[in-house]
C-alpha cells in the first residue's frame, strides 16, 4: 500500500527541453483568443457597453492566463499565467500607443504635404490661406542651421568630456560623470530659459538662431558625451598598451589610436545627439522668436524652425494652418527617423565588425 | 581636455546663478515664502497695459500640479515598463527582443511636440470619455470627483501622455539591470523548479531593485520637466491647488505655465517665470542626483 502511494507521488517527467507540445499550443491559442472574442461578442450583442466590455476583457484575459497556467503546470503555473497576461497588456498598450501616434500624424499630415510645402517659405501666408500655397522651407533651413551650429559646438566638447573620463582618468572622473548625468536631466524649458535669462533678457543679444543653437547645445552635450564615453570604452585596451609600448605619448594614443578606432561610434554619438534635439520645441520658444521669412543668418534677427512652426500653427483655430502644422510634424518625424536609422545602421555595423 | 570636461559644471552653475539672479526682482517683490506657497498667478495688467494692483505670483499650484501628473505618469508607466523589460529579457526570442528594443528606442526619439499633436487629436477625444466614465461610475471615490462636467484638460490625460513619453526611459534602464542578473542565479532557480514568476520574484527583482528605482527616478525627472505635450492638453488653474481630483480639468505644470505666460509677460512677470524655472531646475536636479546616487550604489554593490 505504502509502496503504491510513493509510486503515485513521483511526478511524471516534464521534459523541459520539449518546450511546446501540441496541447500547449492549443491551450495558449484558446487562452489568447477566447476572452477577446467573448468580450467582442457581448459588446456586439449590446449586453455590455464599450467600457464594461473592455474591463470584462481585462479580467477575463487575466483569468484565462491563470487557468491556462494551472492546466499547463499545476499550481505553480498560476502566477506565471497571470504575469504573462499582464505582460501582454503592457505590450499591447505600447504597441497601440505607438501606432496611434504615427497614424495620427501621418493621416493628418499628408493632406498639406506637397513639394511646394517643403521648398516655399511662409511669407504672405495667413492662417486661412489655402493649402496650395506657402510651406516650411524656411523652417527646415532654420532647423538645419540651428542643429548644425549646436552640433559644431557640442560634439567637440562632448567627445573631449568622454576622452577625459575614459582616457585621461583624472581624479575627478566620477565627479565629471555625475555632472554630465545631472546635465542630461536639465529640462528643455530650463535650457531655453537660461539662454534667455543670460543673453536676451539682459540685452546682450536679440532673438536669433544662434541663441537657439546655444540652448540646443545644453541638451545635446550630455547625450553626445555619454554615448561617446560608452563607445570609447569599447576600444580594446590592447591597442592602447601597444601604442604606449611603441613610445607614443598619451595625447598621441588618443588622437591616433583611440579616436580613429572609435570613429563610427563617435558618428553614432553625434547622430543620437541630433535626434535628441531636432524636435525640441521648448528651448526655441524663448530664443529664436520664429519668423515667416527665410533667414539663413543665425546672428541676424528672428529665425524659424520646424518645432516652433508646429507649436504656433496648431494653436491657430483655422483648419488650413492646423493641416500645415501636422504636415510639418510629419516632416519632423521623417527627419528624426532618418537620423535615428542612420545611427542604428552605423552602430550595427560596428557590432558586426567587432564579432 | 580638463577644461572641456568641466564645461558641464560651468553650465550647471551658470544656469543656477542666472536663474536666481534674474528672478530676484520678482521674488523680492513677493517674498520667497509667498512665491513658493502662493497659488495665484496674476500680473494684474489690464488689456491696455496699465497695472492696477500689485501683481501676485505664486508657484504652489503649478508645482503640485507638476508633481501630480508625474505621479500619474509613473503609476501607469512603471508596470508597463517592467512588463516589457521582463518580456525582452526573459521571454522573447533574440530576434523579437532586438525588434522590441529598437521600437522602444525609437519611441524615445519621437519629439515631444509630436506627442503633443497626438494628445490633442487622438488621445483627448478618447481620454475624456474614460474620465467621464470614471466620474460617473466611481465618482464616490474622491480621486475621481468632477463637479464641472468637463473632462478635457484634466491631469489624467496629461498623465497618460507623460506615461507614454517616459516608458521608453524606464524600460531601457530596467531592461539593462534585469539583463545583468547573473545567469547562474537564474539557472539555479530554474533547476530548483522555479518557473518565471518565482525566478523574477526571488532572483531577478531583488537583484535589479535599486536599478529599477533609479530608472523610475530618471523617468520622474523627465516627466517633471516635460513641456510642450503637457501644455497642449492640460488646463492650468490658478488660485487653488487641485490636490488629487485627477479627472477634474484643473491642473498645473510649471513648464506649461512658463510657456503659456511668456509671450505676454512684462519684465517683472518674466522675472517671476524665471523663478518658476529655477524651482523646476532644482527639483529635476535633486531627482536626477538621487537617481544617479542609487544607480552608483548598485554598481559598487557588485
């Protein structure tokens, strides 16, 4: 009697290496489809209102996860099933939001997006002008100039900061790291206000593109410095030792060995920095003032930029101006995607090159 | 090289110095305590530009509003972020994980103004219905009370926008710390029969706890300073503090206050706005410093 009881208590082998059996697949499919289907049905039949159906779906899905977990693994599967259902909701949330963001900008943005919208400026255009006239050519130029100047200032300083942290290894390395971290937390509105308070409010400068570039620099520098720091850490120690053994000075090791090795990574750092600032609006509100004319001189009077154009356009109560703002947002989004993809492709090449 | 390295120190001190210096006139006219605890914000300037009474400037309502929407954002974003991080690190196949990582990083790169447009055109029309439903069905909870009958411009909606914007930040940091859980510990847990939840609960989360706290603080810092997206969807109310009624269209945000009032401000009000910027700067600096400090102890613990 006791022998049989012991025999029964021995669990059947679970074969953990066989991850999915046919039953499992059916179980997972049922647990993922049934709750949604039921809620949809109840909503369509008019038994539940939309909100109730949604809540019912959440509860039903989590219960289904729990039940599937219990069937699959017994009591231990309960928490896993609930967890996986909850994770599914998190993924669905972020997926929905992201497609909704892109969808809303693309659908509302294509209306005014014509070739003329890219190349013309906004002079003589009122908020009610029809969509066939005017454009954001001036704002695109402005954004390119402002971001370009910010890049010229922040990339050298950012890389120098990274070199200080990884190569010079001075005593205050940790302090500098902390400062860069603190600087990356400066809100964009404060960056703009700071430039305004120091240079414009005091009468030293007027509103112009260069002020916008300075505000961007504050936001861009920490991104560049931190990415560059990570990139420089990837340079093999052997290379440095070899160069030092050949009699190179520290400065030469950095300029002739470390930086050339990390070249692609440093370009990535720059691109990530650009992607960080290109859509920032708040710093521009206090620094470049905005303009409807084309102004390509960053130190001569107000300048336009895409984010500021969107910011002002969307507050207008007129449909054409709003459509133009959404198109400008689409242009901005495309710019960001270009810089982001470039950075990704370059850093991907680096990783492959390493392996 | 050293000079460049301390550029950030110079910039940070200059920010602090100039914001304090330029906001002194307003703070002197109000008194520091009134400026920090007052809720009114009125330059008392009439349309023809004449000042009738003494202007009053207080940031308390805006300050609490900023914190309130940041709390809402964190409440939504934290579980979502941790869920995604767990999925990427422990469940997803390598290819799916790479795809998700890129997607989340891309989400972080979307400019805040684009989120602002999304919030106006897509989120507000839906979000106001959710707010209304909360009031009508759960209105007995003080949190969801709404006497005004309007559900547009609530802290609730602003919080949702912010939660979307800080999710990538919290996710990527959580992902990194969870990914650093020693594989030996995970294998050991699985060998002892630990399935996903026990492994997370007893191995991965304790290991990554302070990293996740640091990530949350980082997200909080970002949420506190966010400007444009909040500016579009939040109705700023002066004169009283909306402590907790999140579906009431009465909110505050220092950053939005600055953007909203800036263009029509006289020098004294600009000075007061710079004071608001100073308060915001200090808070984000403190939050970020705590985050860095926590992150550093995690590293040295190992």
